[in-house]
C-alpha cells in the first residue's frame, strides 16, 4: 500500500469515512443507502489511488476481505439470529408477564436496565439488548422513549465490558492473552455509569409512557419457545467459552458463535417456527452495520496514539462512530494499556450513538425511530455523562496501571 493522499494533513480515506458518518447522521431514513455509497466510494478510491493493506487492486481487496470475513460473518449471523431469538422470546409470552414482576413506577425501568446489564455479563450484548427492547415494548405499551432505548443499549454494553464472554472486544482481549481478571475491573466504571444513566432514563420513560401496572389476565407461557430461547443463548455462550479455551485458532477462520446460534435456530424450527417476517428489515440493518465495519477496517490506521488514560478516554468517544473491533485490535498490537479501562472505553463508549455498537444497530432495527443521531444524543445525554464520570471514578479508585504488550 502506498502512502495515503492527504488533504490539509488528513488522509482522503478518513474524509470519505467522515462524510459517510455525516450522511448517516443527516439522512437517518436512508442509512443503508448512505453507508453502502460511502463504502463504495472508499473502495473505489483505494482501488484507483492507494491500494489496500495487503496489496493493490482487486487482489489487495480480496486479501483484505479474506482477513475480515470471520468478523463480518459472525456479526451477520448473530444479528440475524438474535432477531429471531427476540421474536421467540416475545411469542413465549414472558414479556407480557413482566409488568406483574417489575415495580409500577420509574423504578421498574431501572430494574429492567439492571436485568439487561446482568444478562449481558454472560451473554452476547446484542441478545441482551434485544431481550430488553422486547420487554420494554410490552411493559411500556409499545411507546419507548429514545433516551430509554439508549439506556438499554448502554446497559447491555456496560454489562459486557467487564466480562470476556460479554462483548466481542473483551473476547478479543482474552484470545490475545489478557487475563479475565484484568478485564473484570471495568465493572467499577460500568456499575457507576449504570447508577448514573439508569435513573434519569427511567424517569424520562415513565413521563413519556408509564409502565403497565397489571399483567394481562389468562396468559399462558409457551414453554417450548422459552426452551428455544435458552438453547440459543446457551449455544452462543458454550461456543464462545469452548472455542476460546480449547480451539482459539478456530476463531480466526470460522464464525463459531454465529454458526452455533443458527444451528439451534434451524434445529428447533420444526418444533416452533421462527418469525421469518422480521428477516427483511433485520437484513437491511445488518448490511448497514457491516458496511460501516468494513469501511472502518479500510482506514489507514496503523497505530494509535501512545497508550495512556487520556488516549483510552478518547477511544471511548471514537468508538461511538468508529468500529471498536479494529480499535481493540490495534490497541492489543500496540500494548501498554490498562486493559480494564480499554474494555470499558471501547465497549461502553459505542452506546453514545445508535450505530456505535452492534447492540445499538440491533435495537434500532426493532425501533426504527431510534435511527436519529440528533435525538439519540439529545435524549440519551445521560449515557455520555455516565461514560465520563464512570471513567474518572475508576481512575480515582484504581489509578492507571498499564500492562506490558501482550
């Protein structure tokens, strides 16, 4: 790859990517078209002018995609599979029972966010966000405030930040040799942030559409669908742990988690048919995310700024618009980070904008009105405030203790 062309000191690649993100923010009803057009422009530019990391021309693009396909394949399979999981969960009728279990006022919203946080600590954060969004649709009579949607995404990302099985980025750290104990300290910041954003977001929601006080009478939970939901979640968790412990090299060549999820979806389909009607809209949202992730992977980022706590704090804001998977890969290659801080920053930071994390994209497929950067930021402001406060509380409690390069 030759040196990138600079305009006022900025590589043209970054300018094209920034314009794509700006287009997504401004034209939120055409996000897929904008993302695909932006990706196409970046690819054409690199084909004509600079080439790719692994070579020039179509061969270079092919080598790049061969390197990225496992990540993209996992995201595609998980987003599509977990959309079906959320429909199985909804049709199990468990969400209809939740009003009877949750407190009747704003504290019910807080309890639901805590449940999402806990689920995400041992399940994939996409699944936790979708389960939370499904319950919210029932207990709030289908009217969910965008600030509360941002809080659901934030809770799912915060819950996964301190667990090596709760988020793709923390799993990457585990694969690279970072101790799970080095990551778990992220829960100090994550729990503080939860305490900060959960209450105002739940009060917003209670004022917008109060929690349903009484569950519908005569409900009958479908145990078959409950079993299918549990089986899908268990398959994802078991595949993640088994592959990391026994076959770590396999994770670089096969989308293990996505395949495990779809194996259960298809095996149980004759028992209870999935709701295939959600697939077209989910497919659009998934392709949108894959376009942004692919565009981010094509950026000429060979090195991050020197590892420090200010750099790590900044990476959280960057991850709100730039895919956190390549950021994490670069940080692991560079070394010198305190991994608990990095896990919190790149995991939770993406919650600040709806397309900053896969959980946010998945939930916005369920709630298309959330695809507005302006409304997400203005109504979900407690999330950004919580990110900064949680980071500095963690810094005050633990200090900064960088690790050696892994």
